[in-house]
């Protein structure tokens, strides 16, 4: 397969997607059975909207993996011990690492230029988190001695952020933990001194810990409370190896090797036009050794060359990273 990170044009993306589709049909048993069940002839697929998208729930009950590889590394979705959790087996860590680096660089900057802090308590407390792997990797590339994680020690984070107020800092935070931290800041007698060199990247996830609010409300609260305009968001999931970023306004951008399509909620083989709400289908070409074509249970809409995430389809199970709605 050609290097997906060299994709520049829509023609490049289409060609790589069709090649990936045929490779995965030939080499991934679960995906091949799914396509065959739909009575689709792979040789007749010539456009993105004709490619069958595997329901994301399949990762809960099946090993979605290239028959030509073996691996013991996997990422597991967040959730309670009573839930049937998704597993995404990773055959090539280098692809994930390159995807992390290049998407971060494309939208935010070189990781080497930032100090990375993580306020990700629910993820740190579980094993096999793709989010923790991502932040670990960015910290490693950064190499700054101040890099580190925080659980519920808000006072330590508060002090460190004030000490670093003139340095370029990325704070990755799960939504409920950022709000808890902001509550601590507001109740503290100390004065917030965070400057606009602080960039907050919220990763979603309320997990019933806070009253539900829209994404726009969350971003506004964080922006005002932390006194920075740089409140960004990251959209990914256990079953992906790529990340989309929102640099404000709850509008996400995909890296060059990733695309979003909005399928009709009632008819999975038809697609919504720009501005119309649909269910999110994701093409992630970094998933070369699992499945690159995934039908999620998230709702969204296309806005120009970006997309919005609007919540969950009714009656679908709650996912750890997707409880905020807009």
C-alpha cells in the first residue's frame, strides 16, 4: 500500500480508499462476510459513498484484524465493567504514531514546541486507552520535563499552570474533569494567571458526572473560566487511529487521510447533503490492518469542509467519549 500520509488531493484519497477497501475485503474475514451478506460486488465499487461501512458495534464481539498479521496490542473502549467493551487490535504502532504526530502538527503545531499536561482521570484509571497512548506519545516527542498527568490533584495543576503562564502549554482534559478543575479554580482564593499561551483540548466525556450541556456551552464556560480563547476539541475513538480537531466553534477538521460522510439514519446506503443532520461514517485510512470504513452511532452534519458532532443516535449505548451534545 502507498503511504497514506502522502495524500494531497481528493483523487489521491479516492484511489487510496478503493485500494484499501479491496485489500480489506480480501484480508479481513469479518469485513468480507459483512460485504458478502449485503450482496455487494467489490469490483463494482467506484466511489466513496458505495463502500460498505462496518457497524462500529462489530468491534465488541469480533476481532477485526488483517489475516496477514498478528498482535497482542489492543485498545479498549471506556465504560463500566458491566458493558461489553470494544477492542481494536493494533498491528503496527508506527502507523498510529505517525498519524498522531502528523494530525497534531497539521492543526496545532509541532509537539516539540509544547509542554503537555493531561487531566484525564477516567482514562488513566483504565488499561489499554488509545487516548492515553496518544498523549504519552506527544509527551515523549515534546521531551519537556514539566510534562505530566493529573488525577484529582487540582491544586497541583493550578500551581503548575500559573508557573508555566508564559510558556506554550497544551492541557488535554476529559470534559467533566475540566469542569471539576474550573470549580476548584473558582473556589480558590488565589488569582488565576493563565495566559493565552495555554491551549486546552477537551476530549469529550461527561460520564454522568455533570449535568448535561451542549458542546458550545461547555466551550464557553471553559473559555471564560480559564481565560483563554484556545479551547479546542479532539474527536476520535477506540476503533480509529486518526484524530479530527476542532479549533473552536465545535467544527472539526480531518487530516488528509481521514474523511467523514453523513449517512441517512433510516437508510444506511444514502447520504445527507451539507447542513443536514445524519449519522457519522468515518473513513480512516490509518486503519489499514483493521477496518478503515466505520459506521458510528454518532450524529453530526457537514459544514463546508468541516463537520460537527451533535450527539448520539437514540437507543444506542452510551460511549465514554460521546456524551456531549450540541
